[in-house]
């Protein structure tokens, strides 16, 4: 039987992904407000649109964060689209200021942001080659765990005494050597992970006496 891959999303990666957009939105909102309140500008209407879009992006980021925490995720890339629109307004602002090269650079980043949002599965293929995503691979021979670029281990079932599940961690205790742990506190939706892991064990017909505490 083919190996079963269980993909993980860490809370750190989620916060990093949304945090980048959040900081960009706050920075551009601050820039727009500075222009609106500091001096007369011939294109204040553009700054108003940019400020409204930046606020909308912040709201979209908050809603996305709450939805993911509840186990839901919109297939439509609202956050990336909003971020691209905000960056496009800043590009237009630079163009009106006569800074054409900078406007082109902002526009390029805006289009790239939108493209990554709509083509995320294809971009994730290349990104996974540079920065492998956290995942657990279970097959009939053993278990392979990768939590980061530097944290990875593989153990054969014959060398494992027991695999214990608790709300805090999955502990893999070998016959010899130090136990290995998968910290569930750093992972989004650990209950779903436990269910997928249990289903993988059942599909592979692995010895049930090796697994303790998992949902049936």
C-alpha cells in the first residue's frame, strides 16, 4: 500500500503568513493617513481608497485567522486579493508622484501577491522544495516525521514499543533510545491530526497494541 501522508499546519507558520500581510496593511494605512492629515495632496481620493482597502485587509486577516482556528478555510484567496489591491493603490500613488520606477516595483509585487493567492497549489510545489512543509508519513514499515527543515526523524515499527496520544503530544517510545514527541500545542487542529493518524493506522492494518489513547 502507498504511504499515507498527513500534512500539518503549525500555528507559527499561520501567524507568520498572516502577520506579513497585517504589517503591510498597517504600514500602508499609516502612510495613507499621514498624507491625508499632513498636507494638501492633489490625489487625496486615492489615499482614501488605499486607507479603506487597508482597513478591509486588516478585517479580512482577522476573519481568516478566526475561521482557520474554527477549522474552516475559504478556498477563495480573499486575503491575497485584498493585499494586492492595497499594493496596487500604493503603486498608483507612486506613479502620480512621478516615481515611475517605484510604481512599477509596487505594481509587480501587487500582481505577484494576487497570482500567488490564486495559484497557491502550484507555488506551494516549488516552495515545498525550498522549505518542506510539516508532515507525517505513515507506511507499513515505519513512520517518518518532519516538523521543520531541521527537525526530522524516521523510526521503523519493529523498533517502536508504543505510540501514545495525549492532548499535549504524540509520544513515540522506541524499544531502545530516547522517546520522540510531536508537540500538538504547536499544531492547528490536533484532534483532526489524531483522527487522521488513527485512520492511517487502521488502513495499514498495523498492530493495534502499539497505539494507545488514539480515537477509535
